[in-house]
C-alpha cells in the first residue's frame, strides 16, 4: 500500500532505533513487567481463560454429593463403598501453547502519538504472555520482518516471559528489511505441528499473505492485531514535508497542504484496512485493530469478552 509502505514521516523514523545499553534494556523490561503483569493478574486473567478454552475435561477427584449436583456424575463404586453418594469432579485440561508472531520491520518504529508501534506491540505481547503464564500456558515468539529474524520456542515461567520482553525491546531487524507475513506464517506451520493460540501483531503492510493466512487459520486459533498510528491515516496540514520509507530509506517531498493528497492518503489507508478485514474474514481468523494512542486495555477486554 502506497500510503505507508512507500512513505513514513522522516522525523519519526529514528525514534526507536537508538542503541540501548544493557542497563537501559533491563530498566525498560522491569517497567513493562510491573505495568503489564498487574494488568494480566487483575484484569485479563479471567477473560483470557474464558476466551481460550483448554483441550477438554479430565477427572480430578471425588467428593460427597451436594444438592444440585448432576446425578450423572455420581461415582457408583465409591457410593457403594461408603453407603452415601459421591460425585466425580472434573477440571479443564488447561495447558495451551500461545505463539506471538511479532513484526519487527522498519515500519514498526513509527509513531506520532503516545508511543511507537513497536512499543504498543511490546506491551500487548507482555500482557498476553503474562495472561498465558497465569493460566499455566506455554508462550513462544516468532520475530519477523521480510524473513524470520528469531524464534523462541514455547516455554513456561516468569524468566521466560522476561526474556521475551527483553528481546522485544532489544531486537532490531537488519537494515532496510521489509515485511512478509507469509514467511512468518509458513514458519509457524513448520515448527509447531500441534494447534496453538497465535497472535499475529503487525501493521500488515506486507507482501501478499492470504493463502498462508488461510492455511494457518485452519490449523491454529489465529488472532490478528493490527497496530496503526493516527498519521497512518491523517496527514497533518504542515506544508511541504519530507517523507521517507522506514524499510527502504527512499525519500520524497510532499505538499501536505494539498487537500487532494490528504484525501488520497486517507483513502489508501481505509482501502488497506478493508483489505485486511476481508482477508481475515475469508480465512476464518479474527482481527482486531489498536491505535498507538488508544487504550489497549479496553480493546483487549472487549475482544476477549466477545469470544
């Protein structure tokens, strides 16, 4: 799509590119942990558990019958032994695998309000990871640009989640890398044979990916999270400004006072968004959109409850 795949505000591109020291990375990891772990524990844990079901029910124990219990769960052997009724108690087989497919291409370093796209993706990933950990689920990550940059196999535990957050903060793709969602989805299908809950986070400005999306959605419980910035849709009236492609470095001057140009820019964004919605609907997967200056807490709560 021309509106952003071609041109991104030049003044904002390098906002997330500065090399961080180890101390700075650890401080940011700790800050994100405190913020997102609290959200996971107090807000999302119940919604997450309800939204993503386990693989079935397994026998847990027996207990004495209480009024209102379903008689079909009476354990007749135990009942005969103790001469009064006992019922079987079942619990959900909860252990699931959550995969995060994270776009770390150059366009993720764009943002004009509140935070960069990468910052939003990092917080979303942390919230989802801690929510999964609270429910004793495994979490893994595939970082991608126009190729798979890094794969972290699914594991449990706080230290593993903190490693994921650290990689989200520190990992930078090779210079001038674009975005190829198809490559990430194909890699997911190759390395994980069993069904996973997969969150695909990107601005979806990518090479064509519809066929790969359909194949992955048939195998996994796939949810797309489209992150975007206000200026992805609305150019400011700022006169002649220089725009550059964050993924190729191509530069162009554009007159933002030209109403026709601003309308074309907005139209391109809406067409791209419509294309993404249709692609996900056709595949049977779900798609939600979150703007960089939006309250993603409300967005996630609404999504989880809708499931």
